[in-house]
C-alpha cells in the first residue's frame, strides 16, 4: 500500500473479517466485518482503546448483528471482495497512519478508518456506542504515547532489550518445536504470562513468514549485535539486529 505495511495484527483482523463474512453467508467483506475482525483480534491498540473507553465488544457485536442479517451465499474459497466502503476504510487507515507519521498500518489506523468512513455499518455501530472520531483518535494517541515512552526506556537499557530479544527467539523456537509451526503472532506464544507477553509485544515487532519469521527491535537506537553462531539453526529470515561478528 504505497510504502505502508500491514502489521501481523491487521492481517489477523482481515482474516477474521473474511471468516465473519463467510460465517454470515455474505458474499462480500464490509465495514461491519472489519469491525468484527478488530473485536475478534482482541489485543491491538484498537482493542485497548475500546477497553479504555469502557466499550464492550458484546455491545458493538450485538448492534452489528441487529443491523445485518445472515445471507444465503456459500463461499467457494477464502477470498471475498471488499465493498467500496470497506476499501475506503483501508484508504482512510493509510491516511490516518500518514497523519500520525507512521510507516505501518496497525489496528489503531484501521479502527480510526472505520469511524472516519462515517456511513458504513461499522461506523454506525461505533457511533451508536458513543464513539466519535475525535474521542477515538485522542484515546489512540494516548495509548501510542505510552508505548513510545516504553520504547524510550528500552533505548536507555540495552541489556534489557538484549534479554527481551533472546527470550522472544527462544519462545518462538520452542513454539515451533512443540506445535510444528511458528506462531502467527507473539500473542499466540504459549508458556508466557500475560504481563510478560505484553512486554514482548511492546518491545519487539514479529511477523510470521512462509519460511520462518521476522523479528525486529522496536527500540531501534539500541544496537544489538550477535555473532554468526548465534543465528545458526534459527528460523529468523529478517531482522534489524546486526548479524555481523560480535565485538
């Protein structure tokens, strides 16, 4: 999308959106399905914003189900076309990312795009719950500022970042050994407490790839460097960590 990358959370949201459309026997993915996908993903900035605003997913889900009815379409495959309003949501998400000086499309941008579109079922459901674009954007910016502060703290403590990266690698590789595949996201890691999982998610950026995974350090001013032997046997295919010989 013109230099903007979907985060793994957004990919999961869009996957859930397609599944919701299929479950409702709709022949399209609309703004309502995208919103259901955001609610179903449950861990991103968008979900945190809804929680902070005391908006329950059940309330919005009920509104959507009252508005749209089950269809009769039987999908022949996983790919369903997006409605014009849903495409507008994706375009507005990119606009929101650009206005926030972000180079990625996260759940927060998708959430703001649903509201900003205004006329779709998704926007109507959020408006009915009392959420305006101004309220949502203020909450999203507040959450992101807390994440930025967290990242700043990590820049001041390279040893902590080093330990977090190594822990994530160990847990990702353990997941593959136990379950035969790498996790779809860091949220899917087993054997991790809720607090530790939140720390990993905020400090690192993970993406599952067809032949392995990518793992970047969010605190990019910290220069981690590991010798070639460290990487041997690991499934990391892309990282912003230095792979050259250690000092």
